[in-house]
């Protein structure tokens, strides 16, 4: 298996890294997330010009590896722009199952003119499992949707929503709904992101692609979303570890720097081990998807390790920084918040254990 990036992939990674490093430091990010929008339209335009907002829409040009590289850099800078939730995740659903006419929307998405959102999760859902309560009904030759979606990340600004709903004959359908046809209750999440509760009250909808049960397509979309979130978490972990080791090298106590205390350096070394475990699983998940294997078991294994590593690294980063680690002015607390949010998106570590433990009967007992 080839783990080396191509020249084009390295260029994409480095370009994204430079763009976001130029756009954000901790002070600049704090100011941007405190605005009403919560992110920068100027940076959004730059991401569009670079081609980042259209990654994966044409599988012959880019795929999950490229998405992984970009989301890692988004996580490293805690960039607030909803690259995944307003463009890539819902856009990939349209690219996979949409009609040719519907796929034309992706040009506007890639150019930053159209904002999307994936409205699947509902109150009471545990992780990514469970049947949707939102219903789809025939209204003559058209469809109308009724229900509540929450949380819908980036739903507060969405021009169009990709919505899942229960079909009259069973199964789950995928629909396109105009943002003006729903009621949005926007809010700020504790990690600085933006989301909304979406109320659908016989909202007009158009079937995405061919009519029929789209359960398998929804599952594939969630697996791709899970992988992208894991990549973002990896970038956040890398930066949290870097900030911590730099702090240990510069902060003095009793006349010496903190990195001279063996216990502290051992704790930092344990953080590095957790990071490398997360890195390998993140790459495994992205490469599996790139090879056409969208396996929920792989997704659960990856998210479990990402969640465990993220919890360990974020907690240790805060502890090793001491009091400054919990202040809003210093970035470490923001990395801890984002890693905590990713842990609880699409199911926490405990939810992934539940998924995996339910499959024990599918394996034979290994003996030595």
C-alpha cells in the first residue's frame, strides 16, 4: 500500500495550510467567531478560488484523501468556515445520487455562491443511528416534508438543504429543500461553530435523484462525514500537542524550563503516542473510502480511536498549560472544545463501542 502523497496532493495540503495560516491566528479567530455570521466570507471566497469547496464532486479529480488533507489543515487552524458542513458533505450526496440537473448546483457550491447543509440528525437520535421521524408526503405531483431537524450544522445560513425523511412506503428518502421554505432557529455551539434547528411544516421538497429508498446512500454519506471529521480532529490534536511542547520548552519554574521535569515530558510523550494512533486510523479510514470501501465498522473503529486520542490530548494539553490553558484568550481551550464537539458528533466513543460490541458474534474467537 502506497502511503506517499502525490505532488498534487502535497500542493493542495501546503496551499490550504498557507491560506489558513495567513487568515487566522488565535486572536483573529476569536474576533471572527464572535461576529453574527461566525466565519469570514473573504476566507470562504479564497477557499473557493483554490478549489477546496468542490473537492470530491468529480471523483476523477479528487476524493477522500484530498478531503482528509484539507480538513486536517482546517482542524489545525480551527478555521470556522463550514467547509465540510456547508459544502463538501451535502455536496457529495448530490454528486452521488442527484440528477444531472441537480448536479449543476455543485458549480455554484464549488464557487462559494451557494451554501448547503445536510439535515439528517433529529432530537433523540443517538449518534448516527435511528430512524428519522421527519415524514415525506405526496402533494399531487410534488412532495412536502414535515418534521424537525437538529442539530443541522451550518443550517443557519443554508440556501438549500439536503434533507432525509421517512417515505410513505418505508425506507428513507433524500430531498432538496430551499432554505426559505423552512423555519431556522440559528445558534452558536460551544466550540464556536454555527448550527440551527430546522422546522419543516409541509415544506415543499424535490426528490434528490431517483425516487425510492436512499438508506444506503445516507449511510455512505455518514461514513464520508465521519472520516472528514476525524481528519479535522487530527489537525486539532497535532496543533494542541505542538502548543503544549512549545510551552514546556519556554515556561520556567524554579529557574528551569518545564521540559526538564521528567514526569511532564513523559506525559507529553504519551500524548504523541495517542496522536500517532489517531493518525494511522485516520489514514486507514480515508484510504478505505478512496478504494471504494465504505464500511461502517471501519468508521466506528476510526472514530473510537480518534475520540480516545482527542480526549487524552485535549485534557493533557489543558493540564500541562496550567491556568492559562482554560482562558478564552489562549488557543488550547478552543482546541479542547472542538475535539470534544467532534467526539459527540456522529456518536461518541461509547456509541462506537456499542456499534462494535454488537458485531462480536460475527467473529470467531482467536486462540494462540
